[in-house]
C-alpha cells in the first residue's frame, strides 16, 4: 500500500510540531529542501508497523544527507556520496553507525535511487539499486537519532529532514506476519 499519496502529507506529521517544515509535495514527489545553514524537521508516519517490506525511491544531491528509519529506530543512511566510491558507517545504504553496506552502489546526485528494506523481528535486509547490501543483519539497538529505544515494538517510518535536501517518491509498504 502507498505510504505517500503523491498529493500532500496526509498520514504523516512533523517529529517536532514546532520545527521548521521544509517538506513540500510537487508532481507526486515529496521534497525536503534544506538550504545551507538551515535545519528542517523529520517527517514521521502516523501509523506504526512491526514486520514489513518497504520500497521507496529517493534523489539525494551530491553531499546531501538524510535517512530512512525503520520502526523509527533503525536508520538506512541516505547520502550523496557517489564521488567517494566507497562504503562507510555513515555512507549511503549503511545501517547508520552500525554496519556498512556490503557493496558500494550509490548513484550520482542527479539520478533516482531505489531501495527495498525488510525488517522481521530484529533482522534487516536491504536492496539498494538492485543489489543486496544487507542480508538478514541482526540489529537489536537504535542506530542513532531514533525516536526511542523500544526496538522490539511497532514503530513508524520516519524520514530524516534536518540535515539536507532529499526527494522521495513511490513509497510503498507491505506488512508481513
């Protein structure tokens, strides 16, 4: 089912209601535009999820930084790092500050990237740009910036909005038993 309706942010809310809302919707794309020296606010689904597969596309300019959080606790890093050519704990596709991607598969900042993540219990699998970069990785803790530390409980999807510009489209989720 769609997580984003392509028209507005119905079903989502700002992590900090008093924060700077840098999110807009344009032609089916959810845009977070953060100018240099600014900080935006994370965007969080109203609904919580336990076990699921989520698919999404993102466009991240060179040197920009964001994240896609599973259950609001496990960050799949989004980083415009194509020029680096190497993986890192903070690199694109990493389980932020926990495990580097198995392979470097980032695309240039002007190209859409595709991601599919599955979380069942404490196991995470991620396919980035058609390549499996995490295979049933056991992750029993938040990876930084998490909403809370209740990692075994249902939680929302959250999109990091406080570091840099990023665009999302075609966000879909399938709940698993």
